[in-house]
């Protein structure tokens, strides 16, 4: 993770949430009043973003102390104390919402990822994200996918080639598109081709694509494609597949199953901050 | 909505997604090749963010034309064509993911809001959001709530006072906290107090709070609180209420029901861009 | 106050004033030469911005020490030592102008506010600012008004509703405008209506406006308006009123007197930094 | 003037003033309703910032038309129509406050400068500003001084050398300080030395300073200094001189009189925007 | 190329070069005076950055017209007219230096690249850049390498894996390092390993590295390495190789020769702007 | 140097080079593994930017320790250890490339400048840079010129006046242009005029230009110009002069020789970072 980008996200989020000052806190809480608080899981899940939470707190006031009791990526249970905080009450209250909003979303994504990964356990399929992430938070969301046991697909349009329908048509065919891409991109970037049927799979294979995506194929066709490819390229299954099909897809022998919903449909994990009386 | 903030979100999102260039498109698609495309709803819901979608497209290339066929806030069905696009294929492809990511999330929030609003129809209760929004996207998410028929709670810490447990304790009581806030804040800002029992409700009333939040009360206690307040303050129901209780809560006579899940648990609406052959 | 915004103001101001380096200091003063200095009031007034002054100093060099001898909002006399500084001479000299420019303006505003507040002492009228602040420095100027004993009007267009002539005409009347605003804005935002005569006051009252502004009325009409409103709404007097009328306006019983000149006509307080030989 | 810097000032000011949206306008005025308005001087003075005013309007909505009827730097009278506007009412209202805040301050500075310049007419003395400008607005304020007939002192610490007391002491004397600066700075930058008595003036002359500042000298001593210098260096008079002394100072034969109050004590010119019924 | 990043570079460069205004032009050239100019090559080379040149011109003034007479990547001769310009003289003069500084550097890099590429013509070796680019200008410099006929190495630390000495030691060996990287990175990213001898080459091969870098090997050892690898991985030659060895290196059969000097040692191409009398 | 600008350059460069994370380091090196390293000169030259190098390291991780063994501006030999580093291996590796890229360029410029300065030793000519610097890095490059013993020409268009051909023609002659500039610019800014023949030199002298540039004159004409000027103005020689002519130019008696190649043709100094086993 790049900390400079993280700090920009944090600054931006704090400005959004604090506006020109916390009217309630400024008017009711003496500036130097101290407080202790506990960060508590209100449901079970995979903890993710605890260091981000602490960094938000310390951005608002560098003297706020955050002691982590659970680790990034750890499975936690309802009621677990994740961290303890001490510092100025006003500073903790001003940072609270942004810190929790990030922590809860990241933990929600890690938790959901872990569930999907569990569904395909024992197969060789890896679960990956897509570019369907929340604008502005991609670095954090892809990190959460890794913490949940998933893998990342390309981060953006410049660190991977994914040749889709439109590219194929404009280039005049899969072969031409793959050749054009190979001639253009840095040698550390792989070429993936999206295919919709076995003829396209064969063409992509012949063009020496590094990765072949099976897009919206049914499970029997996927299995045929995997057999056809036979290890000569990585195979990615893609499409709006429901959770009930996930294991069957994995069992076709694909290497990768990419799931947009990992990041486009988010259920924040319930975590709360309790001040001590 | 402030367009300068929207443009910052769009710029930031495009930089995140495009990196130093779209390797696939640059290598396979002639720079000036033209394309037409249709934006199509893949499920029913409330459309929201269509102008944002168009603005992303035109940020990447001002010459891309987007003709809107459905309006902001309109209920759309699966298969409806929402807009048609024409312009450089490369520009549309580079903008596509960011434009869809924003549109799908905003429409998802508007759709979910409309469902919640429908559940309380016929009561006087308004459904509102909270500050549990996605960091960086609050303006868009609160806009989506309005498009779905909901209302907004305060935007940030500087445009409303919400006195919670910690503020009350630090100030020495509800009365003192309300007085301190009234003496401090601009006269166009109202004072809301969070209460957990009827004694607190009475104290907030006596302190002339403008709004009283009933936090995590059961439905009978809410009804008692509404009766006690009797129109002398606005009443907000809050707490992790399930959808099944929503109508019962509304029927107690509260004015406002705030629901964090409207923005912290997001299901993107399925919308896709189809290029014409 | 939001520190992140303050830091942006400070950074921006330092870049403006330092350019690509302080040619004079760099060429004549050894980099590590130490210095002591005193910050001295050259006229009496209300001190404001002393923490901002210190933060500018420490932004240029975190090792510069600033010991505050007078407090924010305190009345100080000509000759009073406000703070003592010690640190690298070069750093103090590079920070001096920006630190003083902010401090002198903020103290000037606080001083002028205190004079206006004193003129209405014994009445219930509060003196408030307007949005006629210096672009870029609103947060600091509104803070200075508070330090001088004044109150703040809305911070910007999104944290208060003020329905003026144009809004009334476009909406089709005061009643329609108030209704439209009530249906739209967050429930913690109050609605204020600008009126020019008693008929408009009555209409605003009937529409249940929270605050009624009496715009450019003469004093007898103001008194009639106050009597008519009779506590059912807050009353704000506005208009280019000279200082000589201020007390008479306050004695009509208005709650608020807003004065644009508090921030649009600024007389910097004379404060200087004296280096010790 | 650099337009990129101007645009940053405008963006920043609009974000400050609009927040997350103009609640009043959004709720009461149909988005596409058209309006005409006139910009009217409410007092006489020197117009400055009219192009900035127009640029603010067009930043909010590029389709707003502003027809200028008076020119930058022109003397205008109370009641003069400075410009006419037509466009979307909502856009004009959202831009109004920032546009006026800048225009009124700039015109106020130009007006005050013109008065000071008039006081020394017939002498060779030029009136200049100092670095006591409003943080963030220096470019605009120094421009306003020029429009009022004044001249600019250095813009910042990197485009001029002004050797003061502290530099002299640290360098070991005026001679050493001037030599050190000459050896360091770009050859297009002149060296100015601040002096407090005739001995220092002589030393600065001997060191071949380009400009000699007479700091807080009384008028007879200034006259002696001018005679001593006798055209071998430019002469600047400085110090908190009241307006009543200004002409006498000019008549001593100094080349430049720098006045901090030109920009640290600002009286905004009264200009208003009138919408047509 | 990402235009948003390009525009940031241009803005930043113009602010750096223009400061608070072009004193010379503002004082001597009437604002609306028109001019024509020609952009002329003063030496032969490969043209690169002509569109960037035009964009700088149009950033300063959108009405400046630039007609391109030579194309990006084209070989041009001394005396060739590359483009003609017409527009406001003041605008062209303010943009000139930044526009030329970028164009000359980019053309210099493209020209030098083309010379290196020519030296290995007929072999299969591609010439690539490294990350030794000018901070802030990497996107433009890597683009210039492509225009000169070279290829790009990874853009930054997140779009390629290059396992060096330190990584190998920390991971406990090449095998462990490659495995760790493969388990971590997106599936579209390849793994390259830096090797210094044939044993390391063998270990990298066995670990199934995608690319093997031969670092500072002499030519016979390179040839042995190429034979050993035998097409099972891409082979990159690296090290401070002089131009005289370049062809010999290429003839060993390596796929890639990376050359830091392409971007760390820059000779701007001589191009000038001639105004027409 | 202004540290705020330096920090922006560093942040920007790190974001460019690190992207969304260092895949190699993150996957192979334990986060807290410590390392020591030495910074070693691989060729002789003038060291410049060592404090910048250290600041990059500490921006990535404030706990990285850098002990400087050689000083800014010092002549160093091949093999000299310039600094020692200790800290987290991962942090040092992530910062390494940016830190070296800046250090190597700055030292390259200082080294080249020192060579040019040596060529004119014994004459009174100073070697200066021009505005042909790398966009975004001007402050660092002009600093490097000073460290190499050179002098700086103006930093940008707002801190010096240089009247060229186009300005002269637009103003109607050298005399008019100089007068216009003198009437406009701050009194601490000097006026330089570019001349191409002796008649222009005479006209510039008569107009009391502060500095006269001899542009592309041959050496005899330069000598005549110097004689003509005879100390009444500073004299700058300019033009694409080869190194072989440099001393002859200096011997004509000019005060300043400006050389664009100092910053537009850069040869990075070879410096490397060696990790200890």
C-alpha cells in the first residue's frame, strides 16, 4: 500500500466529515478532557483496516494512542475488543466516524471475500476482485480482498491488458489484437483475452495469450474450455455468477474466478467505539 | 450539488482507474475510430447519477455525446435503454468503468431508499441517511438518497448539532449541553439530543432541544416518547432496526427514521454499456 | 476549527510569500544562527489568532518555540508582550510576515467585533457576521468574530437557508418558498426569510419560518415587526446600518444584528515582532 | 496576472462558499429559470476586479453572459451600472457572493490607492504596497494597487532583496550584508537596505545598495538623507505614516513611499447586484 | 497517455515559469496584439511531444491555433518547419518556454532512443528504458522512448515484479522469492529476477521466473545464459553498457536491453520558435 | 530553497514511482526487517542534493537514519562513501529510486557547472543558467547550478525583465520598451535588453537598461560591445556557444555568460546505494 495515497484519502475524508469544525464537540467538551474507549466487534468477521483506523485517529491528533488487540486479517467474534484508545475526547470524537466508515467497509469486504474463498476451498481456483471498486478507494478495497484471502485482478488500465469484445472487433480479430498489445506493452505485463465460446478460446490460445477469460459461459462449456487450454494459459471464469454456482465453477478447473460483487456490493461490518464512563 | 466537488471526484477516479494509460485500448483501437453505445438497465430500480455518468464521459473527451432517455430519479425496468452514446471508441472505453461505478452505486442507493420509503408510506415518517457514507462520496450518496425519496440528515459535523452520550456526560447533563450548544452555534443550526429513555426525553424537552433522537428504544417506549414530546420537538428514531420493524416504528408517529444501512450497505444496480456492432 | 483547512491556508500563504526562497535571509544569515524575539502589541485590542501565529512558525521550522503569554480572546494593551519566540533566526524571519498577516487581521476583526458587541450590551441582540468574508479565510474570520464576542451567521450556502427576494419571486411567494425549502433541507437546518415590510413579515410568520430577517427597515418599522412576531420566530436586523444606529436597532428587541462590515472592512491590529539584540 | 493562480483562488473561494450545495436556491428556483441582473456601484471609487467578477460567474456556469460597461481602473460614480448579466438565475445566485467579495475588496484597494496617489501628485514619489497583504490574495491585491495608480514593492521573498536590521546584525554590518546578497542573487534582482539614521544611509551608499529605505525617520532627517544620497540610489520612505504627513514626506524628494495600510486595512467598495423583476 | 496527468504537469510547469505574471510581456505588448510564429527544428532528430507543445499553448490561451506540419515520431531535419502558430502574441510568449522545454526534452529522448534502436537493428533485441526517469515526467519520457522505437520497462513499483539481490537475500533464495511474489501479485503481472551468474540463472529458470535479467555479465557469459534459458523465459541484459558494446550484446540473443541513460542523460533537441515580422 | 515546494516534488515523485504499492518488496521482504546501506559515488564530481536524498528517505519512513559523510557542493571522488543509511529495508528500497534520481541529476548539473566555471576562472565572467530547466524541477536545478559555483538568471517571468525581439517590436523600439517596463515593474526588479548588434547596444544604453544581453554575437563584436558599454550596464553573453569558445567569450570582459545546456542537457552523476550483506 502506498502511504501517501492513504494519507490523501484520510485527509479528504476528514475534510468532508468535519467541515469547518465539530459544532457539538467544540461547544460541549473541554478541549483537553481525556477519554478512554474500546473498539468492539458487533458481529463476527475478518478484521481489516485496523491500521487505517489508527492512522485516522492520529491524523486528527498525533497524541491519541491506539493499542491494537487484534491483527489485520484475523477472524474476530462478536464482542471482541479490537483495540483500546486513549487521548483527548474531542479528538477521538472528531475522528470517530471517518475511522469507522473506513474500517467497517474494509472489514466487510474482507469478510465477504473470506466466505467466497471458503466456498472454493480444495479447488485450485483463486477468487479475485475486478475494477468495479468504489471510486477513490480502490487501493483500500483491493487490499481488503487480499486480507480476506482473495487475489487481485489488475489495479487499473495501465497494469494489465484485458482484450474485450470491442478491442477484438476494432483490431480485426483476436490474433491481431494480441499481437498489437504484445508489441506495445511493457514486457512485465501479461495479455488476457475475453472469450465467449470455444472457437475464441482456440484463437486466443493460438495467439499465445497469457490468460484466457471465459465470459458468461455455462459450466459444461467452461469445462470444455479448461480441457482445451490444458495448462497453456491461465484460465479466468467471469460473469454474474451466483454464489450457488461458485463451487461448480471452481470444480471445472479454472485458475481464477473474478467477482465484481466483492467490491460493488458492500455490507459494512458492524464495529463500534465505546467510550468508558 | 457543487460541481467543483463533483469534478474533483471524477478527476480523482479517472486517475485511479486509467493510471498512465489504457494499454489495451491504446494498442488495439485506432485513436479516432467512432462508436455508438447504449446504456441499458439490467434490473429494475431508481435511476440516479445519469448526469454524473455523462459528465465522466465528457471529462475524458468533451466531444462524446450522451443523449439521456431516462431522467434522474425515474423508476426504470430491466432492459430499458437509459441513454445512447456516440463518440470516439477509445474515449468511451477509457471512461466506461468509472462512469458505471458511480452510476451503479448511486442508482443502488436510490433504489434501496425508495424501497424503504415505500415501507412507511402513509405514515408521516421520513427516511433519512446518516454520516455512515462512503468516504469521499458523501455528496453523491446523500444526493442519491434524495433521488430515492429520502431526506438527508446533517451533511457533516459543522452543519448540525447532535448531542450524544459523551457530550452529555462531558457537559454535565443534557440541559447544560443544549445551553452550551445554543450559545455557540450559528442561529440557523438546530440542536438535536440523543436519548435512551423517557427521563432523558423529558430533560431534552425541558432544555428546548429542537430535535430529539430516540436511540435504540423498543417500539412501546418510542410510542410513549412520541406522546410525551407531543409536537414540541421533531422526533427521530434511530438504531440498527431491521426492515421488518420499520413500519411499526413509523406508526409510532416519529417524524424521522434514520438508517445507516442506506449508505453503509450498498448493492450496486446492474447497468451495462453495450457497444453497437 | 478544522486543522486540516488551517494547514492548507498556512501552506498556501507560505508558498505565496516565500516563492522559491528568501534571498535576503539565505545570503546574509547563517542557517543555524539562533535568535529570540518578542511579539508585542502596538495598540490595544482583542487578541485573536495567536495559535495560528504559532502554527505558522512551526510549519516553517518545527523546532521554533513559541511561548504564549496572552490568551486567545483576551483584551491586550499597547506594549503588552503577547508571546516570546526562540529558534533559528532564518526560520523565524521566513515565517514572520505570514504569521503576522494572519494574526493582525484576526485580531483586527475580533477587536472591531468587541466594540460593536459593547455598543449593544444590556440588550438581547447578538452581533453576527455575514458571508462577506475574505475569500479563502472565512473559517478564520468567523472564528475571530466569535473571539470578539460575536456570533456566526451561516458558514456557507449549504448550512442554512436564507430565502431572499429572488427566491421568493421564483417560488411564487414566501409561503411556497418556505414550503419548498422545508421539503428539501436536512432537518437540522433552519429556514430564514428576508422581509422588507410588515406584510412580508406576516407571510413569513404564517409560513412558520424559523427566522425572519428585517432588511433595511427603519427603526419604527423594526419595532412593529418585533411586536408582530412576538417570539414566534427569531428576528434578525440587517442592512448597511451605521454604528450610530446600532444601539437603537438593538433596543427594538431584535435577536440578531448582522453586520457585513465586520469582515468586509478590516483594520489590521498593529502587532510587531521584535528580535532581541 | 497568472490565470492559473486566479482560477485556483476562484475554485477555492467557491468551494468555501457553496459547501455541498446551495440549499435555498436548489429548493426554490427551477434549474433553468433565466434571469437578468445589473451590477451597480453604490458609492464612487476606482473599479477593479471586474474581469475577476466575470470569471467567477463563468466558472459556475460558462453560459452566463457578462457585458462590461465600465473598464478596469476607471473612476465610477454612485449609481453607475458597471455590467449587465444574463443567464440561469440559480447559477448567478450561487456565484454572486464570491464574485462580489472579490470585486468589492479589489475596488476598495484601488480606490484607497488612488486617494493616496492623488495626495502626492506633482511630486516624484510613487506610492507602493508592501507584503502586508491578505494571505492567499496577494496577486489580486497588488494588481489592485496598480489599477489605483500605485506601484508594487517586491511580490515575495524571492524576487527582491530587502536587508533589514536582523540581516545586518547577522552579517556583521551593512557592507557585509550587501556584498553577501550581491554574490548570491540573480543579476536581475536589486538590493535594498533598511536604514534608521544617516550613518546607515552613508554605509548603504558606500556598499552600492540599489535602493535605500528610510525607516521611521522624521521628515527633516528624510530630507537630509535624500540630499546625501543625491540620486546614487533609489530612496524609499517607510513607516506607519499617517495620511496627513504623506505629502510632506513626498516633498522631501523620496522616490517611493510604501504603505502597509493599502492592503492591511481594507474598506470594501459598496457594489451590488440587482436582479430585474 | 493519461490526459489528466498531462494537464497537471502542464499546469505545474506554467505556474513555475510564469510566477505571478510575465512582467516583460505585460508591460510591452498590447494584450490583444496578434502574432504568427513558426516552430523550426534546428537539428535533425525524431520529433516527439508536438501535441504536448500544442496543449501547453492552448492551456495558456484556448484561442491560440497550432497547425502541425510534422507528426509525432517522424524523423525531421534541420530547418524543417514543425508547426505554425497564430494567436495573441502575449499568450504565445508566456507559453513558449514551457512548451519548448517539454518538446525539446521529449524529442531529445526519442532521438537518442532511435539511435540506440538502429544500433541493434536486425537482431531481436528490443531497447527499453528503466525507472531512472526525471521525477514528475515519467509518463512523458516513457512515451518518448516508445516514439523513438524503444519499448518500456515497468512504469513503477506496482506494475511489475523485479526481484533483486536484496529481495533474494531477505526471502532466503530465488526460489522462495519467486514463489512469494507469485502468491501475492495480480495474475497479469510477470515476475522478473535479476541474476549475476549462471547458477542464479538456473535457479530462476527452475523457479519459473517469467523474465531473467542478466546484470552486468560479460558478453560470453550472456551468450551462455541465453543458451541455458533457451526460450523458457524472456532475457533482459542490463548494466552500464557503453554504446560500443550494444550490438555485441544484442547479438547474444537477448530479448531486451535496458538502458538507464536513455532517460537519465538527456540532450534536449534544438528546436526554436520564430515569430514572423 | 522553499521546503514546502520541495516536499511537493518529493510527494509527487514518490506517488509516480510507487503506484499503489511495491509488489516486489511487499511480497518478499518482512515489513520490519532492518538494513544498512552505503551511498557511494561511482564517478568523481560535485555532490549536490544529498539533503534532498535524505528527505526522500525520511518521507517514506521517518525512522530511516541517514548520516551524511560528504557535504553539499563538495568535490567527491569515485568510490567515496557519501552517506550511510540504516532503517527498515522495505522503506529504503521503496525510496531508493526517487532519492537517487534526484540526487544524480542535481549532482550531474553541479558537476557540469563546476567544469564550465573552471573554464572561465580568472576572468570576471559568471556562468549562469537560463529558464531552459526541466519542468517541475527548476528550484532544484537552479540550486544545483549555485552549488556548482554558477549563478542564477531570473527564476521565472515575474522576477526579472528580459526584453527580447518581440517585445521591442511590439513596443516600437528599445527605448519605448524599457520605459514601459520601468513604469510597470516593482522597483527591485532590473531591466535587461537583448541586443543583436552595436546599434541596439547603444540604444539600450541610452534607455538606461540595467543589463544588456549580447545575443549570438561573434567574439570581436562582443568585445566592441563591452567597450561601448564600459561599465554603465551589466553585460550578458548568450547564444549556443560551444565549450571551446567559452574562455574567449569570458575574456571579452562580459559579466555574465548564460548557458542553456547547463540544465537542458543533463548527464546524471553515477551514484549507487549498496546494501550491506
